[in-house]
């Protein structure tokens, strides 16, 4: 299960990163590369992340999903982001400190919305709140805007958390629609959009996540190659040794997909050059 959760965290991050790489490719006029990134992002979320989640019963009842989401928001609002903000202030990274503080407040509000949703779903009293509206942040190519290695590491961790939340809430929304909880689905969809287009994006901008398209392709090739040749094969071996044939087969399947992604990115880079 630990390997599966680590894999899901990576798939969520790849999904989010590829969407912003796609935006950059569009800005540079590389429409085919932009579409390639969007297609890969879709696979990472709708295929890989979703199948990995299924192997560990990651999505539960609507009530369980709300509780899980609320606990994550609580931890970010009261512990993770305040700590990261204080460390950024200590390190002289004022912009990061302000962003972390702002996101902590957002996550506290998300927790409040989820608490109201939980009451409505479990007691029938009240209504599920309207979803929050994202204030999208553009992430053009740029260098890191922080000076501290600690703040940079915290940004990386925070981005992985926001990407995981985006992917998780997307699955929770699908489940809510299947159970007839349309307003709950809309709430999760709105939360997912904020986590991706506002929180992840603002952190990515400070982190310098997005470079020119050629560099983004090289970064993606390295990541996909590592997953195809090292990470997923090692996960598959451990799953097989533990007697979990389902997980072993899935990890092996995804390793093949990631190899295909790496090959597609190499081809795109060749044509770009």
C-alpha cells in the first residue's frame, strides 16, 4: 500500500505538471506538443491514478470521502502551511511566506465547507455548500523566485500535496455523482479546481516549475524514464514478493505506459529541435 500511495502522489504531480507544460507549449506555438502533454496528463489521472486508487479502495463512501478530505484540509491549514510560512519568513522568502499563509486560510475555509457538507449528507439537515471559485494563476516559463533551499523543498512538497488533493477530489466527485449527490460532486469539483489552478499554480510559479518547452520535454523524459525503468519495476517486484499479483500486474502495465510516454516525448523533442 505504501508503494501505491507513493505512486499515486507521483501520478497526481505528473498530471498537474503536464497541464501547465501544455499551456507553455501553446504559448510558444507548439500545438502538437501541447496536445501531447494534455494527453499524457489525462492518462496519468484517468488511468494510472484511478487504477492505483482502486487497488487500495482509496475512494470510500461519500461520508468517508468528505471526512478524509476535511482531515487533509485541517492538517494543511493548521500545521503544514503555517510551518512552511514561518520557515519562509526565517529564510527571507517573503513572497513564499505570504503565499503559504494565504493558502492556509483557503484550506481552513475548505474545511468549513466540507464540515457543512458532512452535516448535510449525514443528517439530511441543511444543504451542501456551493463550490468555491478558483482564481486561476498563469504559470509562464521562469526561474525560481525563492532563495532558500528549504523553501524550495517545501514548495515541492506542497505542490505534490495540492496535486494529490486535485486528483483525489476528482475521484470523490465522480463517486458523488454516481451516488446521486450532485451538489457534493460540484463541491469536490470546485475544490479540485482551486487546488490545481490556484494553489498548485501559484506554488509552481514561485518554484519555477515551468521552463521553455524543450526543457519541459527533457524534464518529462527523465521522469518517465525513471518511473518506467526503476520505480515501477521495483514496486512490481515488491508487490509480487508480497503476494499481491494485482498490484504487481498494474505496476508492470504502468511501467510500459511510462516508457511509451518517454518515447513520445523524445520524438517530440527531436522534431522541436
